[in-house]
C-alpha cells in the first residue's frame, strides 16, 4: 500500500508526503496501538502517511484509523485507494475537526490544522499512554519565516507540556515524539 500511495503522490505531483524514515516510525508506533485503539492522522495528502499507519497495523482489525484531509479532491483520490474497512477518510480542516472525534492512542498531525493551529486540542484528544508523532520539525529546512515560527511554537508547546514526555529525534525532516503520561487521563 505504501508503494501505491507513493506512486499516486508522484503521479499527482504531491511533494509533501512524509519521508520513508518517518513513515517507518509511524508504522512502528501504529503497530503498538492497543486492541480497540484509535489512530488519527491530520492531513491525508495522497495517502502515504496513512499507508504507513495501515502497514504498521497489519492484518489486525481491532483498531480504528481516521484520517482528515482539507482538500476535497485529494480526499476523494485517497478514499479510492481501497483501504481496509477500519480506515475512514474525512474531508475537513484538522483545526475544525480535532476535538470532535473523541480520543486517540496515536495522533499524527501532518497538516497545519491540528499541528500549528489547535495543537492544544490535539494534545487534549490523546489518551493516557498515547503518542503524538510530529514531523517536519527541523526548522532549518523551512525558508518561510511564518511557518518556521509556527513550528517553533509547536516544538516549545510539546517539549514544555507538563502532561507529555517528549523525545526530539534529529533525523529525516526532524521528529518530535510525545507520549501522554499514564494516569493523566
């Protein structure tokens, strides 16, 4: 599925997909989602990140995955890729949707909505022991000062949040992994 999604991204000229190293990390954390767990991706794009999530979950059918895409055409193209029945793709802005879908064990905010905008709601949706994985955090890769400042704020909020234990991983596009302390929710 990952190769299919990447081929679609290439065909459509969509160059914002997560790097393979980040994808493998997403798959790793997806594989650890508990039975009855839920995964949220904000920013479906062409489906590459979603494909890594599905790859990590594998043949299990006891996990629900929700992916949110702002662009209606992209959402339709991603929906047509033949995902397992436990995957749903919702058209909408992550900033509007986050906080309305319940709680999750793994959240991958890969769009401004829910990452730069409404990060507090994203964190609030994380279950105890749950993980938020944020990529594109190597600020030196971004020439747009507004984006760089927004991501710097994301970094500060994650690293300083009292309910999160964070690890900053200096590889690929720059990653921060944050786990909600157990017993906090």
